[in-house]
C-alpha cells in the first residue's frame, strides 16, 4: 500500500477501477444499457470538466448517455420542461443536473422536479428524507464514495469519532448522516462542523477522522488533526503556482504536505475522493436501471 513519509495514501483510482470493471461486467449481461442524462447550464469551467469526466466514465463502462448543454440565461421554465422530458424518457435511468446553477435559477425547485427514481445524485428531498429515515435509496455520490474508500482501505468507522467540516447538501450533511447510520460502515459519532463552529481546530483535533469539505484551499493544517488521525480531503481548488509548468495546480482543502508524516492516512488531491464520486454516480445509474428491469448486482 502507498505511503508517503509514513502516512497511508487512500488512493481512489484502484477502487474506482474495480467498480468500473464490475459495472462493465454487469452491463455486458444486462437486458439493456443504463442511460444517464447530464444537464449543464452555463459556462462554469470546473463544471464543464466534471461533466466531461462523467461522459468519459459512461463510455468506459458502456452506458448510454446524453449531455444537455444549455446557455447561462436559460429560463427556469425551459429547464423544468427539459427535466420533465427526461423523467418521461424510458432510455434515461438517471438524471444529473450539474451544480451550481446560475443564480437566477431556483435550485431547490429544479432538484424537486427530477423524478426521485431517476435522482442518481440523491439530492431530491425524498431521497434525502430516506437517508435521514435510515432507509436510503440513492445516496449522494461523494459521501457514498468516501464510505466505499474507507471500507476498501479498512479504515474503521464504527465507534470512531468523525469531524465533518462543511454542511453542504452535496457532501457534508449527507456524509454526516451516512456515517451515523446503524451498520458496519456507520455507527460513528459525528460532529457536523461549519463556519460558525467555535474553536474549529480543537473540535477537529479531538476526532479520529477529519473530513475537509469547505472549499478553502489547504485550510486543514496539523492544528486540526491529532497525530495518527485519518484525513479525508474532499476539496478541489485551483491555485496559482508559478513553479508549475501550467502556472496553476490543484490542491485540496487539507494541507497535504504539512500533514504528511503526521496524519495516519490521507486522501490525495487529485486522485483520492474525486475518482470515487464518478464511480458512485455510475453505480447509482446502474441501480436505477436494475430497479426498473428487476436485475441485481452492485457496481
Ligand atoms: N457539483 C459538485 N459536485 C456535484 C455533484 O456531485 N453532483 C452535481 N449534480 N453537481 C455537483
């Protein structure tokens, strides 16, 4: 297993590859190909990159996919009409509306318009409600990917304390729920931290596992992490770096270099949580199709 200065690196790529291989195998024997529709509104550069990764992922495992690229000034009614058409399309099992949406659009109304049985992002209130109730259907992809990554590297969660920094509906809040559910990859005691948490470093340094999901480059330093604790870095931030050939580079929400030799285990950026998110999206799309067709198997 890969270590850097004594810290175990929780790399997503091998786990992602295993999930992709299993999905390819399942698709080859399926009654039809699962179909994913991605909706991208506007020109956000990072969103465009994420969407192209999703398209490539679908191609790699043999899923049918369509991407609807809409201009930034798309009206709410147009977007809702598109989602209505995708809800009714039998070739589409999963619908993903890339976030963030331009500010003039009502994000909550858009997420509510997606058929909950096709909501492979798990952001519809019905699916979030099921997660709260302890009987999840679609679990949001990044939290699900983090749990799968910890499971793969046999990082115990049961009975551990976890500090999650960031309360977004995409990562922090659903992850907190997931880790505190009853069961083998739950049973953790979770503290949901955010921008108003007093003395954040002290709260985090008491935890066995620290999850950085705040969108602030290299925010989580040694002060936040007990020696030997596990750090899950969900951030993807592009920063200026004159020493780099491109003049910029990607960093996470955790101070990777500062944590090496201090954290017991750490997810690298890129190559940690990121690859897991796409693998779980494809897994959710497989699940959506298999529910319709009555076939089984987990990606
Ligand atoms: N933007 C950043 N992460 C995500 C995600 O997991 N799903 C969607 N739809 N948008 C995102």
